[in-house]
């Protein structure tokens, strides 16, 4: 995993800090400090980061996003339609 991916995952988790347990919060804070100091995360920390990211950050499918966009715009976003 590249450092860019690690930073992105940590930034994604920043929104969910309030819903973390005390131990998860401590681990997250340590990860933030290590990334801020440009240190590499070890294998255990990487697995913990990936598990926390999978647990807290919801994955949305493209269909869900398209449905939300259709509701927001009130129209049909298909190409070639004349509506």
C-alpha cells in the first residue's frame, strides 16, 4: 500500500472519530502521528487501518449514487433521452 493510499484512508476515517471506541481512537491517533511524521506503517498497523476503514467507512455502489443523483436532479440521466 502506498503512502498516498494510507493518507486517504486516514482522512476518510477522520469523519468517524466520534463513533470509535477508546482503543480504536488511540490506534487512529497513533496512525495519524506516524503518517504526519512521514513514517512507514508496519504490517500490523496496516491491517488495523484496513480493518477500521472497512468497518467505519461505508462503501456505496454506483447504482446507489445514480439513484441519489436522479432524485436530486428530478430527471433521467440516461444519455440519448430527449426528456
